[in-house]
C-alpha cells in the first residue's frame, strides 16, 4: 500500500471518529462524564495519579520485580564476553554488578512514603544506571550525600531505560502527590525521543531504534518519526519543562541533562588517560556518576543556602 493510500485511509478513519464523538448533537458518554466531573472517568490510563507501574511504561513490556539480577538490558553476559580491550583500571567482573528491582519494577528497594526527606528522581538509562551496581548510580550517591543532613532520606528513582522527556515529565507529574517530595531532580534525556500511543492502545517510548513487532506497529513508528525535527524537539522539551515546573511548585526542583556526563567524561579522560564506561561498554562509568552526583549535590546545597538566607 503506497503512502497516499495509507494517508487517505487514516484521514477517513479520523474523520469518522470525529463525526461520531465530537460533531454529533450530543458528545460521547465518556466526554460528557468528564465535562461534568473530571475525577469520575479516566480518559487516558497513562495519566493517573500515583506511581506508574513499570509494566505500563513501554508497549506492555514486563519488567523484573522483587528480585536482584546480575545482568539487565544492554548489559549482558554475552556482550561482556565479547569485549576484547577494556579501559585502564576498569573495575567490572561478571559478579560485581547487582540490579535490585522493587515491587513496581523500578530500580532500588520498595517505595515507602513515610521518610522524613523524600527525593523524586526521573530520567533515562543514564539515571537508571545500566552497567553499574546499585550503589554506583548517581541517584544512589545523591541519597548517600543528603543523608549527611537528613538521615531518614529516600530516593524514589523512576528512571526508565530508553525513556523520553515525555516519560520523565509524566512520571514526575503522576507520582508527585503520592510521594510529596522535598526535592525533585529531573535528568532530561535526548530530545528526539517521544512517548506515543498507537491506535492499538500500546504506548511506546520512541527512540532511534526500530522496534520489533507487527508491521502495523512499525508503520506507525515510521509515521511518528516523520514529524520529528529539531524545532519539534525543543518545543516538546520545553512543554515538559513547563509541566514539571508548574507541578513541583511546593518542592525544590533541580533540572539537569545527561549530556553533562559527556563533559565530565572529557575532563576525566584527560586526567586518567582513558574513558570511564559502565560494564555494558555503552553507558557512563562509576566515576562519571560520582562527579555528576557531586555537581547536583552542590546545586542542592546552593539552593538550600539561598532559601535559608531569604528566611
């Protein structure tokens, strides 16, 4: 089927749906209900108050829960065995990386909201910490640093490998009232990524990898990416930036970007004479995460000091 034929059929489908739900004398039931009471009906399952279940983040893919794994994602034993040359002082073995997953499928221990100081974090695989042990990721290090001031401190890491800026903003907005964080850290990712909901009802975290699945899914994937350009990237990123700034008005908010890890990598490479990479050989290593966490902690301390001076 050529592009024009497919486009014509899709437009016909859209117009039929508009005629039955929006142009009719009476709005569709769910629309009428929502207009009368916005809490009485759920128009989109993806926008629900509370911490989203990891199984619902990407195409219904199941995530590990309540377990600790030695390998995950791009960090596979097969990939490890294929590495021919490793960086100087590379610390990784087959046994010294642990991935702990909680009951919702996020990295870390189960979430409880009775901690006296709560930190809500979201990001992509650089925040999840692919290729790093539980203790080496920058969110884990932030928790350790802030515990010096707030002993009863807990990080809620909602990072999703392959996640988009849409996911980062949505996860923070949905979880905010449940967690009631004192500090929110949004580590933005590459702006070409998007969340998209297919006609089938599946939600995808779109990135620059072609997905598996049905031909119809791949066609929808292609159609979405035809709309992505630099102007659209920045428009989408700023929309998400505005969303979390309005959402997090009662919390301290720190926004950063994983691209800053590139600068840290360059500085470290000059000092140690090599790259600092994670066990999967694709993501940033433990020294970069440590410096990244220190930079965020310094920003946190600066904001805290400024707020105390105002008082």
